[in-house]
C-alpha cells in the first residue's frame, strides 16, 4: 500500500473541500499526522468534524481517511496513539460508513464541465470568501452538488478493503479495543438491506 507521505504529497488539497470549506487547511493538519513524531489531536478532531461531518463525506474525505488509515497501520503499535486516540479514529470511520447508504452508479466521475468549474474556483491562490461563495452556489444547484457528492461517496465506499485491513491490525496490536474494532467493522460489513425498510437499500454498496 502507498505510504502516508506519498498519499499526502500526491493529493491536490487546494482543489478539494470538506464540510467547512476548501481543504488547504487539511493539508497542513494532516502533515502533523503524517509526521511519525507529530501531534495527533488536531488531525483527530479535523477528521471527526470537517472530513466526516455527521455521517456526510466530501471530496476531501477519501484521501484524508486513506491517509489516516495508513498512519494508524504504521503507528498503532507505538505509544504515539493512546487508546482514546484510536477509539476516536475508529468512531470517525464508523460514521463514514453511513456512506454505504448511498446508491451510486459504478465508477462515477465528474463531468468535464463540473471539473472545469472546480478548477476555475478552487486552487492555491483562491480567495477564501470567493471559495465560500462558490461552494454555496454549488450546493444551491441540486444536480451539480449531487454530482460532486456522488463521486465523493463512491470514493469513500472504495476504502472498505483499507478500512478492514486497518481494523485487523488494530485488533492485533490493541486487544483492549476489541469492542471499538467490532463496532467499526460492523458498520463497514453489515448487510445494508437490514439497515432500513427501504427498497433501494438492496442496491447500495
């Protein structure tokens, strides 16, 4: 699997956004997490609020969660993470599993027009107020916002193998966290057709 450093470096954070705006702040916050000796508190809080917000995911969610998973696999056997830190990350992963409710077509991609809009309005030199205005307009346009969020949901759904591999490693390294691991594993593996009396659930990933 790709290293946390490679994932962090290869992601164009300025072209992504989360629940509170563009993801330029995510890049700086996750730099602390990627550093083997860096603090984890700020990243842990950011993941649980901006990256996964009340069960919702965003374009920045998949790369940010992938980095968090890679870091946990790398460092869960060290003292760097307290049990409470790991439990918080597992809780965020369980919240992200709500994305499995979403019905999405296989391999959705942004249309050329939508990708061009994002390219135009988001970037390293983008003004924060203008970014906020653009994102507000994006979600005011129902179909356009739905297109972006469908792709984001699919990208997070595809993390399931990484999530399960990470949970296996946490279970091996932290026997005290068996309940937290089981909770997150159930969220990512439970039969979706039993989650709700919804005929559409059978087609969900």
